[in-house]
């Protein structure tokens, strides 16, 4: 296996390299978690406003999507949020206020209010 490059001799240098890579991986995960927590603090409890057009009765011509909400969050907080991280229980098709969750990182969730206005 060693001649094919599928394995290496378990000497001191190889063991140190593996330990260094593992420490770097843990450090990157900790930094990513810290950034996610800071983003959650900025977003949690805020209210974002999304403008939409509607017909009679306040029913929207389309729906407010996660992309619209992500753009509104970016304008207000300056944080970029992936639209796939926004959890919508149901389509937003009427004017009003809606509670939305943003799953920024595993275990880090922020809640915000989306106000859909004319």
C-alpha cells in the first residue's frame, strides 16, 4: 500500500501532520460557529419589511419567497443569509406580519418578523 501512495509510515512527522490537520479543522469549525452566533444576534428579533403588490382583499399577485426575505435581511442588517436557510411554514400570500426562522448553522436559529406591506 505504501508504494501506491495509499498509506504512509506512522512516524513522528506523519502523526504530527494528522494532529495539525485535526486541530485546524476544529479551529475552523469553532470560528464558523462563532460567526453564526454573531449573525444570529444581529438577526434575532428584528423586523424586516417586504413590499408587495396585491389585488382586492389584500391577496398578493405572487408570494413572498425566501429570496425576498433574504434580500430584505441583507439590506437591514448587512448580513448575507442563504435563502435555503430561511424556514417558511407556508407561502406568504397576504399582507401582514409573519414569524420566520432562519437556521444559520446547526444548533443556531434566529427568529424574525416579516412585515408584508403595500
